[in-house]
C-alpha cells in the first residue's frame, strides 16, 4: 500500500512539472532594438564662420626709401559652401569655396616722417579637402587657390625723396590649412580651422615728391594666417 501511494505521489510531481513546462513564458522574447546606422559625411553643406587673423606686408622699393614690413591683425566673418564624399569606410574627400569680410589692418608709424598702412578687406578661397573620420569626428587638411582685396597707403618723407601712394589691389595666391569638425546631429556640424595664406608679390607705382612728382615703383609681398570656428548645415 505504501509503495502504491509513493508511486502516485511521484506521478503527480512529474505531471505537474510537465504541465508547468507547457505554460507560456511570461518574460517573452527580448525586445528588438534597431542598430543606428553609422554617420556619413557624404553630402552638400553650407554655413558661417568667424575668427581672427594676422597679416604681414613687406615693401620692397627700388631705391632710397626703406623696405619696411607692416604687421597687422583683426577679425573676419564669412560663409562657406562645399561637398564631401566618404570613401573606403573612413576616408573623406571634398571641395569647398568660402569668402569672408575681414579687417586685418596694420600700420607702421614713422612719426612726423609718415606711415605705412595695409588692410586686407576680404579673403576668399577655393580648396580641396582630404580627411579621416571617426564616426562623427572628422580630421582634415585642405589647400588650394586664394584671393584677397588689399588696401595700401604710405607716406614717407624721411629719405632724399619723399613717397606717397594710396591704392587697392586684388591679389591672387594660395592657401593651406586644416581643422577638426564634429557632427552634433545628422545635419548640424561645428568646426575649427587654421589657414596660412600667401598672396604673392605684386608691383605698384608710387608717386615720389622732390620739388616735383616722379613715378617710382615698388613691390609688396603679403601673407596672412587665420584661426576660425564655424557652424555648417549638412543637406
């Protein structure tokens, strides 16, 4: 009799376990979480930027006047537009055009003898870009052609001949630089940049005064550096 009761109890336990195994799992299957696609730098973009710059203008006269170097500095603000293509996973190439109003102004004061003054009123460039991305971080270098609108004025009566001139030029040149850009969203990015510019050597006539007027020539070599920060919208 005891054996019969024990067998019945064992059957109850086993059948209960089997029934519990057949019950649905209240936890259910794990929820599906979609994986966000990797950020891509490919596409058009445009934006604004601003910063600070430094310039250097070296005068080279043919004869008696000195050959001063005028150093200046000032702010700039502008806009850019470009296109990037992301290739081979992380490499990015592209092109960009930009133009900025600037006030990179320098003055060499000669006291009662006169002055030399140079002011870069605007700077523009068209550059090619190459970079490497770490998802939303892009490190890049760029370089290409550049242009600047430059105002020159001088008056120097310290030598045997006095000189005076005021003129505006548009100087072509080149630029090279680089920077870092970060994508806060799929459309908004921020960047910091450094660029070096060389606007070449350009000759201009100068009027010299010595009991009359004499045309005299000189050349002027202008370079500049800028550090800027900007915000772009990626289309």
